[in-house]
C-alpha cells in the first residue's frame, strides 16, 4: 500500500505544472486519492480497491505522457503507439485482466490520447467483470481514419451492453470527437471507434 502512495505522490507533482495535463488527469487523481483514503479492511475488497487504484495510476502516467507528446507534435509515430499499446496490455494483465494488443499502422497517429481513453474505458468495464479478457486492435482504414476495435469477453451472465456502467461509457464517448458503435450480449461488449480528430472534454 505504501509503495502505491509513494508512487502517486511522485507522479502527480510532475504533471501539475501544465494545465493540459492537470485537466486531463484531475478526475482520476481525485479518485485515486479517495480510494487510498478509504481502503476497506476485508482483504479481498482491499486488494480489489488497490488494483483499481493501480489501474488509475497507470492510466494517469501514460495519459500525461501522451498529452505532453501531442503538445510537442500532434502526430505520434507507429513505434511509439505500438510501445504504448503493449505497455498498456501489460498494465492490465497485472491487475487480472487477460489482455492482448495488436497494432497495424503504417502512418503516424493523430489524437492518440483519445484512442487511449477509449481503450481504458473498456479496461475499466473489464475490471468489473468476472474472468475478463480484453483484446484490442488499432489499424488504418482506406479513408485514412484510425480504427480501434476492442472486444471484451467475460463469464458474466448479463448482457454487458445493457448495464448502467455501459450507458455511462456511451455518455462519455458522446463527449469525444469519435465515430463509435458499442454493442454486446451476454458476457460480451464490443467497441468500434474511429478517430476523426479532437479530444475528450
């Protein structure tokens, strides 16, 4: 627990000087603080809450890096995108989400942080599921748009597309400059997102 608190303290002071980074991370930072300040005593519940906090810290670390990189150059090269995608998959596996990433890009990517948010939105959906597996693919369309396909599979017996948290995800995606479709059925959820430019607000 202490290691996570120390990491949190070291990470966020570095992000605060830039307004863009602070705006992008403020809600997640507040949630991490709340999670760490209200850890349950029951071991399993405590572990799950710490894992969620770790996910948020990992999200903030890479989101901050992406925002800064895009401020310097709006387009990120494919090798950087591939590295970020693989690191993100490792972060998710560390908290019990079976995750795999496939990146098939030939050109630099604009609005990478928007796609990153879409992937993590699905990851937080997966975190609430039973035995989740998340596979996502980043590729290019003939019309030049970057397309994300993310497929969540779980042992849940509910239609994941009908859950309140899925509706909350739709509302968040509606605030992003993306073309998307979010569908699902029992134990499954599929997100198709195409970036046309712009950031989440």
